[in-house]
C-alpha cells in the first residue's frame, strides 16, 4: 500500500523469515557460529534459546543455507508428539523408509535409525537432528532424545542433537528428572535482543534491501523504535510497518517519533507516552504528593504548637543549612547528559565536497601508496600498487576482526559522504572527516552508517581467486602455511601447494572460529581474516579509540 509512496520495491518489515533480509548482529553471528559448531563437532547436545521474536528462526534458516556437503539434517518443527511420532518424524526428514506394522514400535524404529546412522558414518556423513520450539517437548520425548545420543561408535557419537527454543526450555532442562540430559549439553547460547546501535542498523538494512534511496525514519524515531520494541526484531518489524502506514495516511515522507509511538499504541492496544512526558507525569505526581504531605505536616505541627505558641524561642538550637533549589535549567542538564551527537553531524555538514577523495587519499597513505582523485577507481589504483581492495557491506564487529583502517560511507544532510575510520574501541570510534579528527560514540556512528566500507590489505602473495578443493598454486601454499602458523599445527600433506581434504578441514575450523560461512572454501573474507590474524607488524591496524 505504502511502497510506491516511499519509493520502495516491497514492504521492508514483513515478519516472514526472508533470507534476503538477513541481518547478522554480533549476537546473531555468535549464535550462528554456535550452531555451526554443533553441526561439525560430534557428541552431546547444543542448546539455543531466546525470547519470542529475537531471530532464532532466521538464524536456523541461515544455518540450513550453509550446511556442509557431508551433513544430513532432520528439522522437527512440531515437537508436541509422542516418542513414537517423534522418531517417525526424524525418519521422514531423513527419507528413511519405515515398513508397515512398525510405526508404533519404538524399538523397531530405533533399530532402523541405528542401522541408518551406522551406514551414514561409514560413508563419512554427519547426521544432525534440530528441534525447533523445543520447550514444548514432553519429558517422555526428551528422554527418548537422550537415548538417541547413546548411539555411538568407540570414538564418536553417531547423532548430533540441536535444541532451539524459548527461555522456558532452560527451565524445563533444570528439572531433576531430566538431569541426565542436561549433563550432556556441551554448548549453550542465549540470544539477547538488539542493542540500540544494532536496532538502528537493522532498520536501515531492511529499508535498503527494500529499495529505500534515503532516510525514512528520523534519528529520534529510530531511538523510539528501539525503546518501544525492546530491541526484539519481530516487534521492530510490526511497529515499523504500522509507522510507515501511518506516515502514508498522513502523507508525510519522514517518520518521526510521534508516529512511532502512535504505531506502538496500535500494536500494544494502549496509549504510549513519550519518555519526557512519562517522567514529567511522575515528577508532577511526586511533587503533588510532597506538597500534600507538607501541608498535612504543617497542619499537624500547627495544632501541636498552638498551645505553647507564647513560649519564647531559645537561641541555642542549631538550624542546618538547606541548599537552595537549583534552577530548572540545571536540573534538566543534570538529568539529560549530552551525548555529543552534534559533533559528527556538524563535521559532516561542514566538510567539503572533496572529503571523499581526502578519505581515500588518507587510507592509501597509511599503506604507503598514492591515490589520485578523478583518476581510475580506487580498487584499480590499489591493484596497480600491489594492494588488495575490498568493497562490501558489513558490521563494526567484522571491522573489529579485520582490524584494518577503512573508508566508511556515512549519511549526511547533504548526501552520502566518505570518512576514514582509523580507531575502534569498545564504546567509540576515531574518524577523519575532511581535515578534522573526531572521537564519536558507536551509537552515533551507527545512526549514519549503513554498513558500506572500503578497505585495503597487502597479502604476501597475490590472492585473486577463491581457493577450494583440488586447486594448486602459490596461493594455496600461503593458505596452508598461514593456517599452520595460526593453529600451531603441522601439515601432514606431501604436496603443500595442493588444496586437499586436510586443508579444507582447517579452513572450515577457521571459518567457524571467525563466525564466517562454513563451506571449506577460502574466499576473500576468509583470506582477509587469516591475513589479519597472522598479525604482520608492518601493516596498518585500527588504533584503540577511547571515549
């Protein structure tokens, strides 16, 4: 309905788990790495929990899209079943034929599964059962799940179980009669809601995917959207969709905080107050109560003191000094400390049109290279000076792993502008904006950064292709040597320049540790992170920014 009005190609806040809208926050990346580890490692249970709407299903779908080729996955979506029905569901997912007459015999189905798992193990395949909404499993089914993990060889388990559910799953597994199962859980991860910076980046990411050419939500509206949704992605989607509809009905091109509160009121079925109005209401109530108490106290004292009012007042009673009430402006200033959000906005508005060239020249200069504004593209200029160029979209968590200075594209009132990121700390970042250097908070940076960046790196040998099984060359030799240095292990391969099965396993281990897509193929991001992990002292790094 409102797509054409805002210049969108589709609704950006649909609650269906569309992989194109996948936004991996630092927490979701950790959860995905957690599940990937569970798929690759043998034995025990893996547990993933999170509140309703925090993105568990999207994380699971991301895992299903990047399963190793030797993995067979059975996904159970309806756990409200009997033990026999649960086993039959696993057989259906694994396309295992169950003869007629054995459908209700738990022992017969377990025997079939056992033979299937032994055959799969002999063929080098991994079998994983993932149970969604696992908090709905009955104790009887959970006990059957535990018994399935008894299927093993002398060296490893034949079946891996992943339990995904709401926080009630943790409470369920704390029951005394399920302690045997709880003791077999080798990995636990709880998916938290998004931080404000992540929620803002999440909204902007979805709008970009839906075709938005500029800002639709004001910064204040984005902050309100995070506050009212609690950082839960599903609630962000529901409130954001209603807010866009409300703006369309009012023919307003920008969504402000008032529209977000009105949308949240419709979703929650109750009025939603602005934060300042809510606090002023409580202050007024408190002031009224204090005034009432003071008047009652004064009346009581007047009645008590009336009979002895004629007695003289002695002069040796110490009267404490009472500090004067601060002016109202000072109270407001104390309650609302400045966040310094104006510094970046002012720097961007004051920067010249040539700041993009200055940012790229600064980045090239850190690598001892030269950049010519108006010449060939930056990546072509980098290649001519033996530098690798990376231009893509990512997160601050990824840049923290890469640990390289980068040119970020930020949104300003006059359009997109490039700045140079030279430092990154726990709470702040250091930016070169034109001829100024700023320390800004990560939240302030997230308000203006969509995730687009450009960075440079210089590998020891040319790395201009994806490295995969069967390839040979100097770049494969570098990859093996780098992973040997990174892991502290020695390769057993007789052909160090051949990409063999051992090297593929090492690549998958590295990808899982670095929260990358685990496919055993050394692409650009895998090679870049390995180069960064080797910590060559002669290459530029991100400095530790301080608040």
